C-alpha cells in the first residue's frame, strides 16, 4: 500500500509552474523597488581638459603628473560606457602604448620576476584597469547594479574634501602607532625591525586638535558646523549628504572629534570599545575538546585552543587570526619618481617588504596589510564561523530550529545556509560598486590629490588650469601643522637608507617649474605633500568612489545581522551581548607587541554582537583609508549601498521558502528594520528610525541618493 504523502504534494508540472511564478514574483519585486538615480559631482564637466580631480591612473601623464592628452580620457570614458564592447580594446590608449618610460626599477633579490637572467632589470609591466565594464553585467538576484546608487562625492574645494584629505594624511602619520596608543592620545610607534622607532611626528591628541580646527569640523558662533559647499544647504549650514556624513563621525552635528570617535566608523557599535572588532581577533573553540584558552602554542601545534588563542576551525584545519604585516615604518610613493610611475600605471605589485613575525592586528599598518590581501568576503566568513561556534541562535522569526525541537536547522536556517549566503551577496555588491565608480563618478584617488596639492605647495598650481582655485582652497584648509608633518615624514622616508630598503633604483624626475625648468630638489623636498602609501603599487586600477571593500562589507554584515538573532529574548529590544559559553564578556586587545590577546582593562562593559559586526564592516572599510587608497565618504556611502543590495536579496528570497519567517536588525543608520515573508507572497519591510519614527521604505531606499529614476512598465 502506497503511503499517504510518500511524495511531495506539489511536484512535477505543478512544481514547475510554482517555480516560474516565484521567479516572476522576484522579478516584479526587483522592478517595482525604487530605482535610485546616480549623479556625479560635476567636476569632470568643470575641470577639463586635465581632469585633476578625476581618475586618470594608467593613462599617460606629463612630468607634473597631469593628464597629457585630453582625448585619452574621453576615449577611456567612452570605452567604459559605450554599448560597443570593442571600444576599450580599439580606442583606449594606455601610458605604456603612448610610449611612457618608467623612472624606477625594483632591484631587490626578493623580486626575481623583475630581474632577467643576467641580473639586469626587466621593463616594468603596466597594470590593467580592473573590470571597467563590470557595471554593465545584469544580476538575476537582488537589486540590479543599475538600480542602486550613491550620492555625489565631495568636490575639490569643499570643506568636506579638505577634511577627508587631512584624515588620510593623519592616518599615514599614525600608521605604525598601535590602536591602543592612539586611543590614549599618544604617538609611540611599534616597529620591531627598527632599533628606535620613536614617536610619530604628531601624536593622536595633536592630530585631533588640528582636525577640529578645520572648517568642516569646527563649530561656527551659532554652535553649528560649516560648509564651503554653499549650494543646496539646509538651515544647519550643510547640504544633506554633508550633514549625514558629518553627524556619523561623532554621533552629533555639535560634537567634535575625540579619541573615542576619530577614524572610526559611522555607527554606535563601531565607536564603542576597542578599535578592532573582536571578530578580527578572537578564534573559536577547538573541535578537539572544550578547554579554557591559552593552551596552544603558536602556531597552534596542540589540538586544544580557545577564543583568545585566535584560531578559527575550518573543519579539521585552522585559520590563524595573526597577520603578516608590511614592513613597519616603511612607506611608498613618497618620491616624485615612484609616484609618477604609479600614476602612469607601473605594476610594482609584488615588491612589498614584510616583517618576519606574525601578530594580531595592532596598528593601522597591520589592518592595511590585511585589506591588501584579503579574499573579498573572508572576514565575514570568519565572523560567521565564530558566531556559529559561540552558539548564537538564528533569528527567532525563522521556523527552524522549531519550538518543539523536532526540526533542526541545516540546509535551511542553519550553518550551511548562512555560510553560503554571506558569500553570495559579495559578487552582487562588487558589480554594483563597479558601476558607480567606473560608469558615473570616476573620482580620483587620494594619492593623486597628494600630487596636485604638492603642485599647489610648490606655487605652480596654475598647471591645474581652471581647478587651481579649488585646489588652493583645499590646500589652505588642511591645517598647516599636518602639511608640515607630511613634508617632514616624506623627507625621512626619502633617505638613501629607506630607498635601499625598498629595493628600487630610480632616475631623478621632478615637476617643471614656472619657466619649465626642473624644480630644484631642495625646493621639492620642502613642499612634498605626496600621500605616503602602504602599498608600493598604490591604489588599485579603478576609481575611488565607491569602495569595493566597503560595499561588500555592507552587504555581508547586513546578511549576518539579519540571519542571526541580534536581540535578547522576550522582545526586550536589548541587543544581545557578545559573551562566551559561560556568559563572560568577550573583550580582548592585542598585547603591546601584538603577539597575544589580553583582556581589555580599559573597556569594562560587554560589547554587543550587532555592534561588533558594524565595527567589523568599519574596520575593513576604513582599513583601506589607512592604506591611503580611499576617503571617508567612499566608506560611508558604499557601506549603505551594500546594505541595500543585501536587503533586496533577502526580500526576493523570502517567498521561496514556503513558510512564515521574519528577521530584525539595526541598519547602519540606526533604523530598526524588520523583513517579513510568508509562503509564495511578496515580502514586507517595516522601518523605524533611530528617533522612533516610521520610515516609508521608498524613502529608505533613496535616502543616500539624489532621487529616483522612474521605470516604465514592462
């Protein structure tokens, strides 16, 4: 006798029909969702033909580091945006194809790929632009790359851009100072390979004082911040996008920068407790046994280990949270020759120098090294494994684990589900941000602006043509104490000893003076405002705005917050604390040399899971600022775009599970977001902002954009 229900009730052609209907429902949800409008900041139209505020890296530059041929940039843009996919190969001229000869050659023995069989330097290669047409790719899950957007980037000449540039200069000065020292206001550097690393030129206290004196941060006589971008300002004196980003740094428009919030993320969690998220420090318990930590010897020769040992089990193998770090106290691109080569696209990747000993992330340089080599979503996959090991439950709005315990989570609502979902969102985020950075904004990198500001400092800002006044304004707003510190720092980086450590040989090349003669070397050294970089090759071969790392961080962390339960039981609204199996707060910082983790004695209160996830997103994103490759606004706006990509994926997936489900989490703006779905019906979304007011989902989708691009009915 055949058993009742021996086969699924819905199967065969009926199942196929339902599958088709759900695919159509997801497509309709995507189409009916607001499609954000993207507008660039207008610099490209205002500042031709040298386009000094835009991304020209890889094209041919003259001795002053400025675009040599305007037509090259126009062909570059056409190759990106044209429907003709062959233009990029046919019409785009690289610096190499234009006959540029690089000034510098790596000679270090550790860089054999640059040396021929006779011990002579090979020609340095040219780097390709990274996926410049990825923004044309269509996605079939979640928001299409063309339906999400970012605000116009801060313009050169604005107070916000000056503040952003001063921040990345300051981070370069503090690159080798431990985070715990920065949080105490100090400047003592950690450079184990140096006998006397000494102090940074400016301490954290001195930098905060200088930043707070800037127009963007200081308060006017009315107790409000200032704007040098007067168009479209509100009654607070800022335009909406400036206001959001200014408030995010300190939590209030009337608060100044402090040791508690400087260089941190835009959420409460990112500004609470130690600088580095626990998810980038701790490990998980060994699968061998349950022990109280400190048992393992580096690098984990024993089977037994616990959270503070910093090992993450990937099944029977382990991942060590200690990192290899770039050579401490050694920066790159501080000479005009190396900087100019990099603008022309020289491929100096692989010439990095490293410390011999691994350590937990202790300094900004350590974090910069992490985000130089990380595999797109590795930090969030690690965090997910740690959370699973800690037993953090999935959302209580999920049907599994069932109240009776008869249904356990695995393929749905369990470990395999979230482990794959957190990686799934990453590729969608990457395509969305490629569309923003290549197809619309084409914002120049901080390293390029350092060159423009050097021309201004040298008194030859007229080379910037119609952008000269804007750059002069930005230059003037950066505090003199920071400008002088960068000049001093670069002079120390350009000694023969430091040059030898990098392993490069360069022929002298400096900008042209007022009468086209080469600038005197002494004069240049006294005016060198190049941004010291963590990476020898500088920033990647794609524009600054938005940031790939930050967009992926926004997407991955949002999915983690939505999947795991972020709040205590009984609908208390209290965020779940980050504690171990015995209820003890998880709160560690690296020791002074970064070799071990130790309980944090400065911060006593338990951290929250949601706060540490937000901090993780900030660490990864702002770690790129610490390397010199991004600005604060790149992080802020990209993070929120990635969040919307993740929310879109969740809402499209909800109807496919065939059951009632719900998840609740806090957005990066502090909104209380609940996503609900039931069998084969469109999902719903409710939003309550940080002030307790309800928010129209349409307004939430478009909050950080200039408006909506209406779509015609299909």
